[in-house]
């Protein structure tokens, strides 16, 4: 490490044979390739034999699966043995998976090249994993990006034909419950930054599914890079810290994995022995010995930094600190998220399919007369739209009105979109009728007309004409009758939806009605991590498609029941309900870093 800091060549690894001195000579191990080819042929032959033992209808499926298994085996060997996995112009990337044993010889050739790129990038101390080929060979994945326009280098007995300009060396942790991949070390030459190398690192990480033959990965990263901060929040609901969501603290599995990494892989992560993990924020205090870098000021943002993220970093990080991030991704979700994030047409098509599925289920429930099935429809709709619903506040016992013979509760909530009703129906665990504008069928394409029929004819919802005094009076009479008959009803007193932000002023007609019949009010406050409301001047379907661009969180906070008997008049009662919703919205926003 001292020789590297002095600008000298990194120490040469143990002597290797002359045929291995050139980096391109370790691309494929030919005996292994022959074994993989033989295995692929055997899998294909076995699949064909099984296919012809199956009924004719199943035979094509078995043949396709056999072919996919054979191709997967060949692809895995190519990606793990120095094959080219990424190319952009004159840049290309080769990838190796090192699993100990015979991999030490490969690691001995790769190590000097990795050390040269890392030291050219950082001009600092050599990372511990690059000091010993035996350490580098243990469960590492090595990606090296080359520039075909420039001549290679010769370092420590290893030579390259083209210039190595970037590296990425993640490692698999020894966690026994799940496959945990730490993103490890990444570096790029100053002359090659900003040339799309981040996509090569993303592909290298995604190929870990193939390398470790798994459908689920827990990704860990120790850095404050702008790309990493965005990546974790845009891929997974359960990322922590998640700067898009309202974080109340890490889950149990987050803490378990973090403690395991600190106990078993401190040296692999390149952090000092004296570093301390803050288990609430996942800030690593004193991550490195020496130095005085600014973990916030040194971040290279591609655009304006997200306010919540910047506020969190400024509030919690000091000099020499780092940030540990954990999130779980599944191969299907990863592919789906990549498609939805990159294509507006794919997002619109996906939303239309989800709305059609929801509409079909609503029609079936209507025909069967099973309005209680609305709960399962709400759950599945939120899942497929990628909206995580987080419930806070009152327990189930608090939702029961006190006193024998009492009326049902009037549910009051701020309003963003038609999906608010879906969220509240799921949260309440009750069959909620709702005050709905009569022209709802034109608000949401596909789902609107069917939802209108279902809500009015089967859910007992109350239609009203906005701006009509006669319709408003009739609606208040229906609300009073429903509450006296012990049927809970939901009202959005703002009278319209908002794209985002605090609640609009409440219209108090329904609240006055509840006061007159002595019905308690259940205040509920909704908060979304992204703008979800529909702007009247924008295309509805295009706005809905933005909902699935990235994971979204909806926080539903249930306040305590508010009783009319506790107030002198209806105005004070209505003001207390409105104040409660506003205060809860501000508290959620403050916890999420929005205020």
C-alpha cells in the first residue's frame, strides 16, 4: 500500500506461467468449457426424452424448458469465465466469477490490473481485497471495462491488450439465510467517467442472479454515490434507507444483515476496525481511518439533488462517515422495473392491463353479489401498481364506536385520486359506502364506467352533482340515514382531488350532518411518496402510467375517533376533524423529510 501511495508499481503477485501473463489468455478454461458443453447436450437430450414421454399438449413446454436450461448453462459459463458481457462503442467489459480453489491463478493475473485502475482513480491506499490473490479469489465477481482505442498496460507480471479503464468487484457475503451481494469496489479512470460505464456495473450486478442460480438477491452497498442512492430507491419497496418513503426505522432483516456484514466482512468492505454502525440510520461512523473527505459535498449529482435525500445526508453524515444501504430484488421485479422505467408505452400498456384485470374482478364480484371480495381486489390492485400501503395509528379496537346502539362512524380523509377509496377500503377492513361524484365514469379510462356501476349499484355509494344545492341536500339525507342504520360511510370533504401536497379546505356539510345525528368521525390521513393525483389539464392515462415508473408508498394514518358530544357546536366539531387531518399530514411529511 505504501509503494502504491508513492506512485510505484503495485507488488507483483506470485509467479504464474507464461501463458497466463496476458489477461485475454484467461478468458476461457477449455476443459471447463468442454464439460459445460457436454452438460448442456445432456440436459437437452434429457429434455427431449422427457418431452416424448409427456402428452402432446405438454411436449412443447418441456422442449422449450430444456432448451432454456441448456442455453442458461452456456450463458453462465460465458459470463463467469471472462466473456464479454457489455459493449458500447469502443468500450467493452469482461467478467469473471471467482469461487476459490483454482480461481487463485486467475485472481493472481487480475489483481495487478485491478490495483492499477483503483489507484489511478483514488490516488490512495490499496483496498484490502486487492492485496492478496487468495482473498480476491473468494466469492468475488470481477468486471473490467476496456477501451479498445488505447493500448493496454503491463503491471505486476500481467499484461492487457487494451486499456483497462474501469472495474467493479462485488462479493457474496457468507450469510446463510439469503444470497447477499455486496456491491464492493468500483473505480474508473478520471478520463473515462461519464461514458455510460454505470450500465456495465448494473449488468454485472444483474448477472449475479445467473452466477448464483437464484431468483432473489439482497443487495448491500457502502457509499454515498448519486447513482447508488437513486438505484436502491427506484428498484425496491424494502430499501433502507429509502429517501422516497416515510422511514420509521429498519426492518428486522435489515439489521440482521447489517450486523452480519460488520461481524464477518468488515475487511472485505474496506472499513476501519474502529468504524461503528448506527443501527437506526445505517450511517457508518469513521468508515475510514485518516482523510477528511466530505461524504455529502463530494457527491456528483446528475441533476438537482432530491431534497429528502440531501436533508438526510446533511443531518446524519460527518467527515469520514459512509452510508450502508440494503434492499432486496427479485429477478422478475428487476426486469419489470427496468422495462417500465425505460418505456412510456410499456407503462401505459401495463396500467391498462392492471385496470382491465381489476374491472374483470369487479364485474365477477358484482354478478356473484360478493361485495366482501372488494378487500382482495384492493390488495391485488395495490400490489400490481407497486404501491406499498403502510398503516399507522389506531388499532382495530379503536375503530368500534363506543356505547350500545351508537351510529356507525363517518370516515373522513384527504383526497388525491380514485385509488384512495381502494386504499381506505383495504385499511378499514369494512364495507365502506362512499360519497362519489356522479360523473366518475369519465375520470378514469377503462376502470371508470365499471367502477361507477359497481360503486353505485352494489356498494351503496351515494352520487352527488358538484355545485348542485339540491344534490347536496339529498346526499346529506342519505348520509344521515346510512349512519343511523349502522352503515359506515366515507366522505372526502375537500370535494376534489389534488396532485400532491397538504389538504385543501374542507367542505363541512357531511361533518355537520354527523354532528346532528351524533355520529363519531374516524379521521384518516393519506400521504403518497410520489405525486399521484390527476391534474385536469393532463391526459389521465399518461398520468396513471407515471405511478408505475418507480415503487410508491402510501401512508394511511388513522386518528382516534372524534365524538360530537365533546364539542359545543358543529363548527367546532368540523374544525377539530380538519385540524386533525392537517396535523397528521404535516407529521408524516416531516418524518419523510418533506417539511
